[in-house]
C-alpha cells in the first residue's frame, strides 16, 4: 500500500539560508507551490557573511528589497583585502557602486518575509534523512517520520548538505585553512575602517561591525591551532588581532566564540534527475572577497525562473540543464580567485611574499587591474555562454537601463517602470525595443515591454529580450516579426490562443 505523503507541492527547497529563501520567494511569487524544509528549529544568528556585492544588490533590487537592506548596513566604495591591497568599487557600472557591509541575518530576514508573504511554507525542525525520486517527482523523508513529495527538489542546505550526500554526489576539494576563530565581541575603540583587516606572518584577522555595538572577529593564528568547535579565549583573540593589526581595539565582552575550518570544494554535478544543488551545498569558498553568500544568491536567481517555466510547461528539460552549464563555471572562477587571495595572505615563503608585495604595488597603481578586480568580485563581470552566431549581447548582464512606456499611459494601462530592475520585479521577461511590436501580444501575460529612454543610444536598433535574472536571452538588430515570434516561442513557450 502506498503511503500518502504528509505534504505535496511543486518544489521542495531544503535549507532556509539566503540561497534557499531567495529561491523559495521567487517560486512562490511566480505562483509555484513551494515548501522549505529547515533543519534548525529556530532562526540562527550565526553569521559568517557580511558582504553583499553589487550584482546581488541588483538581484535584490529586482525583488524590491535592495533599498531596505542598504538601510541596515554600511556601503563601502572600496574593500581592503590585506594590508594595502584593495579593490575599488566606485566605478562599477551599476546602481550600486559599492559593497554593502551588513550581517547575513539581515539578508535572511528580508528574504524570509518575502517568501512567506508570497505564499511559501517554511517548516522548521525538519531534518532530511531520506530521498528517493522517480520519473514524476521526489520524496524527501524527515527525522520525525514525515514524508514530503514534490515534482522537483533543491538542496540549499549548506556545506554539509544532506541532500548532496543522499544523492551520492561527491564534494571534492581541500581545506584551505584550519582553526579559524570566530567570536562576537565588543570594542572599546572603533576601528578606522568599516572592516579592519590585517595579515602578516603571524596570521590574519578581520573585525566587522554588526551595526548594534557588537563586532564579529574572524582570526587565524599561525602558531596555535585548535580543533573545530573549540572555544577561543578572549586572550587568544586579542593576541591575534594585536599581532596582525598592531591594535586590539580594546576587545572585551566575548558573548560567543567557536573555531571552524575553511574549505574549497565544488560538486561536479549540480543536478541529479529532479534534484538540484545550490549555494554552499554545491560549492564552498575561502572567506577572502566575501563571495560565498553572493554566489549562492545568484545560483538561486538563475534556477528559480527556469523551474517555474518548466513547471508551467513553457520550457523543455534542456532549459533546466543550463543551470549547471551557466553556474558551475562561475563557482569554479570564484574558487580560483578567493583561493588565490587567501593563499597569498597566508604565505610564509619568500617567493610568495614577494608576489604579495608585487600584487600590492600593482593593485595600487593600475586602474585597469583595480576595475577588473572589482567587476569580478562584485559579480558584475559574470556572463553566460551564448550560442554560436548569437548577437554579442546574448548572455551578458544588463545594467539598470532607463526605460519608457511603448504607448501613452491610460487609466486602464498606467505607465510602467522607468528602469529595468523595476520592470524585473514582475518576475517576467522584459522586451526592450524602440518599436511598438504587436507580434508580442500573444505573450503579454508573461512579458513586460518597454522602450529605452534614450532612443538614440548605442543599442537603439537592437531589440533585447531580457531574462528574469537580468541577462540577455536573445537580441537582434531590426528583427522581422517572424524572427521575433520564434524567439518568444523559444524562451516563453507557445503563444496564448487568446
């Protein structure tokens, strides 16, 4: 006899961290049934991430959350990585030419509120212990004997992902640095920089504000190693900060501390049948550059609209395969860049110390290197593969274009958003064209249309079809009606008969 599952829905997301919550919110907002299974019974204030980069802020802007999040933190135009080596974000081609310093729990709070407001169901204290799938869907079992059934499932349950382990997907890599100390402390003296950073032969340390008078210390002592979960003493923390920064800031009142190790790992496959991996379950990085949480948020934004399209019957299974093709190379690049930064910071050998000095000198004097580094770390540089012969814009991220309505607003049809990321809040594709195109009418229920505010810009003759995640799906110069209809059918599914 078949036992009826406790819950049935379209998608189960395992993990209520930033990646899982953004994904769940997107799916729920698109009318997809979604249940989130979270192992923790209560929300956690354990924060390892403090940096929200420009590309992630753009994605949050497309969900109406960026401005509220910015109000919780401190925007920095540049980020010092180690000693004098820094990255300048001030010239980024984005509405957000900075990195936002705010604790991860602020990101989670906004994403949780959006997910619940959109209709996502969050089940806490639900530890996944079993997984089986068939041609029609996935069944997940939890430790309390409950079972949950969905057409698709996503493991966004962190580095120790139960979903990944149940699927038997390996997680190859290595530990970059052991015995990293974490602590929440108060300081007698506020650091001059929003993030106080120090790295030398003694080790490294970061001191980051929560914004409420408490600070997070992340520190590593080259001469003294501890097991994971060990509790560093105030004296040990003070000694490392003093040795690496020349100042201990009057560190006191340690309310919590622990020790962990930082790994570099990546799953070779982000998909197994009807189950996907996202965020730290798919890849983990060193803390250098603050790219871990950001990469996970961008995974979720890439996958959510594809799952919604597949569930509505508007896309083939091949579209779901593009999640691996697009996001796996991105995480591989992040592993390389963050790994290089942390290895340079930790180096003791004379050749590598010389390399560090060279990078410091170059970083301070070559604007091109600084600008490219900022684009890479911020996520602005990311683009996706395009088919051979495609328009050069295909696969590229689109900045926040100024837009204007294609027709005059009326009481029944008011003026649309005046910029791209406002238009993307509908969760739909956006078609940008100087011409009013009647060919798009059969897709009006899944498409926002607008014209560029500058009709004489460099792309004035180009029609852009922009994906819900802000990348160009298709583009053409003065396309014919048939060419446009073919592109819309490919990306948005068959036209509505009405």
